[in-house]
C-alpha cells in the first residue's frame, strides 16, 4: 500500500458541513463585538492569526492570558503553497491560512544534504551541487541527480527499512528544459514513477517498508533521469511535516500547548467546553480540565478554538 502526493498547491480547506461548524464559521464572521462570535469569552482564530480573550482583541496567540507553549526543538510545517515555515523553541507553529500545527514528535532518518545523505549510490549515478533559487525563494544549494538508462542507478536516502510505515518527501524540478524529467521514489517499498516540471514541486510518498532502502531512482534503470533535488526527508510513520534541520538525523519534539487557569484569567468554569474547527473543516469539542485547556497534538491543523 502506498499513498502519494505531488500537487504543488493543495486545494483550500473545505468548509465544515456539520451544524456545529456551520454555526461557528457564521458566528466568527458576524460577531457584534468584533470578528469573534457574540457570547464568546475566548476566540483563537489561528488560520487568520487573530485572537480574543474577555472580548478584548489580542495581538498574538502568545499574548493570550494563560498561554503556555513548551517544545524543546524548532518545528516546521508547510503553507498551502508547500513553502516551509518555522517556529522556534517554545513557540507555537501557526501557518497562515492553515492554522495551528501541533504534531507528534518525529525523527528524520537521513541528513538534509543530498551529498552526505547517500547511504549508497549506484556506480552510474552522478550527484553534483548546483547554486540556484530554492523553493522558498532564497538562493542556495540544490543537487543535480543524473541517472542514465543503464545499470546501477540509484541514490539511497536511508539504510534498509524494517517493517513499518515510512514517508519520503522532497522538492524536485527539472535540471533544464532539455533534461530527462522522469524519476521514481521509494520509501522502503517498490518505486513509484513521477515527472518533474521546470518549477519546484513537493513530492511525497508513504509506503509500508519491505526491507528496502528509501531511494530516489529511475525505477531501477528503466529510464534516464536528470533532475534537481533539495531538502530530502525520510521519516518513520505516515506523512507529516518535513524536518528542515541540518545533521545526520534531526528530531522535532512534541509541543505542549495549554491555556492555563481559564477560570481565573477568563472567568470561565474549570470544565468549560470549546468548539474546535480543524483545517479540513471537521469539528470537535474540547473540554478544559482542572481549569486548564490543553490543545492536543493532532494530524490536522487547528483553524480555530472558540468558547
């Protein structure tokens, strides 16, 4: 089984269809005191980076009374345009148009640098540094990967992967308009073929490993490949945010995010329930415990939390 994505611009999050989310989205738009819904004491609109506590607008999430964010590492996520955005140690990771991203701890299994990340390179594979404009618009080093339609053509990005689910994600574009744009990715399973264009695209693949390494290849000598590669990332587990930290391996720690003492700071009962809308439009109820509202880690970004 595999899951793949190579669309550089995901569609916008859909509006929720349930009665709770419909009511909340409408109320966020028409609240009498401001943008927040009438009657709300706390409104955290992460997707639009606007916040309210006690009917007072707050300039930033970090300034909301009682907010506490603890994470021992930096963290990265992707904008809807697949560009990386970062937050530092003990900072909330809030992505414009998406919301608050709070994911489980993850470890990258390979280095960031393509040259040093090769756990094995085919004899007929060429990797060379190229100075170019990177996907985030900055100037930097990408790597040209050339693999002719000949024997021994592959670039390993990991050792052989034990049984389990793994994800590979990397930005790739054509080396030049006349170059061979086909390539394949494998995350511990059989390679899946893709085609690069003349603009950077994020390519992602999730697979159940079967004892093979994670690789960029030409479907093991099926066709010629000539592409530019940057920021390769192999992680154990399903697809998640890439980790863009240099080094042989890198860890993104899990964040602890709470709004403490809502009864003292906001005048709410200690077991108050809040309405949650996620990035995909789905909804949930989130109840404070002992006066603290804990925002759990999630596979989906939080668009808003209101109560």
